[in-house]
C-alpha cells in the first residue's frame, strides 16, 4: 500500500528532526547524533592506522569493509537530509529549491566531502594515497554537532574582510622581506638567497616567528634586518589572533543581547507560555549559545521581573513567574 501524502509528510518531518542536532528530550535524534559522531571518529582512527604498512597489510580487508559500511551510512544520511530539506522551505520557495539551497550549504558540502573520496576511487584512477588523506575531511561533519566549531565559523564569516586584509598585508610583508634579504645575502649565500622565491621560505619562517634555523643571514646587514623583521613578525602574527578574539567577543555579546531581547518580548504581557519558552530555546540553539549561558539569561530575566505582580509556574524551570 502506498503511504498517503500526510503520512509521507510526517515521516519527512520526523526524518529532518532526527537528522538535525537533537533537541532536548529527543532520544532517537540524540542516538543518531552519537552514532554519526562515533563513526566519524572511528574513520579518522582507521585512516591513521591504515597509514602504517604492517597494519594495513594485515587488516586490509577489514579496513575496506569498514570503509564501505561508513560510506553507505554517510550516503544514506545525506540522501535523507536532502529529501527532508523540503521541511525548511521558505515563503514562495518550492521544495526543489529548498533542497538545492541545502546542497549549497557548508554542512551539506561537508557531507559530500565525506563520501566523495570513496566514489572518486571507485570510478576514476586517482592516487589512492591522496584519496586516503581526503577521508580526513570527514572531520568536517563534526562541526554540525560542535558549538565551539560552529561559533568559530561564525567568527570567520564576521571577520572575513579584516582577515582577508591581514592576509594581503602578510603577503606584501613576505614579498618585501624576501626582496630585501635577497639583495643583502645573495652573494654570500646564493644557494639560500640567490633569488626572491628562494628567500621567501626564510621570510615566511621569520615573519611567523617559527625560526627553523635551516637558513639564516650571515652578513652584518642581513643579521640586522633579521632582527628587525622578527620584531615586525610578532605584530603580524598577533593581528589575525586579535581579529578572531574580537570577533568571538562581538558574537557572544550579540547573541546574549538577542536572547535577552527574546525574554523581554516574552514577558511583556506578563505571561510566559510553553510556546514562548520553546521559541527562546530554539533561538538559543540557532545562535549556538551554550545551554548553561542560555539558562543563566533565562533565570536572570525572571529574577529581575516585577515581583509585585501575581505569579504562575514557568514550564521551563519550574520557577514562579508573573501571570
């Protein structure tokens, strides 16, 4: 018997809920999340062990079988997400467009990258060692379940223009430094500084304050330049770090203000309903706010509310709130 449209719609909706990051109390979705994360970690461990020739020779069939099972699971997950993505359809958007929009999302691209090496190796003559390393891209799937990694992505998107400018500035500094040291050291060390491209390796290592020491200036002018460039390099490395720290601070402050605003709107009528609590919790998840912080904001809003009015019980935490 062919399921009715209503049944298919319910199945599709439940599929989307299960495959998305689990909500509080959804045991099935939580179990699926744990299974996928465990499978990703197991795949990374398999890639590492498979690189050891003696282990690979002994357990080659086991590694191949595990890879096939993993790809089947990841492929089924991706197909399920694409099918259920129509649940995210926007006003005026068709189901097909919603699915295409999902396929262009960073998380969908991470899912595709997780299975692409297997299919590339099956249907083309790629270097298997390269494809084996590409399997490490499956780590990207963990960003769906990690608040910290998602927040890092938000920070990079927020500061992308500033980070791009810092990268351009660093590139100019490398080129300029390599050109100067080439002029000063070319005659003394033609094998290391005989050309600007040769000198770029030393420039990168010095500006990033790594200092491998495999090549170094030997002339007095070259040593003086190296000292000055090392000092400049400290500031160059600190620039992207400060941008990321500033971005983290801005996003944390912005998300906190958004949650506080949601609470203020919910309490305007003096009544906190279950729907308003659910809306608040959904906003906290979308903003990648840690549950402990979201609960602190929730409790603080209740404690600072006008205690001179009547009270009713909050469905979220059991505390009394105005009614």
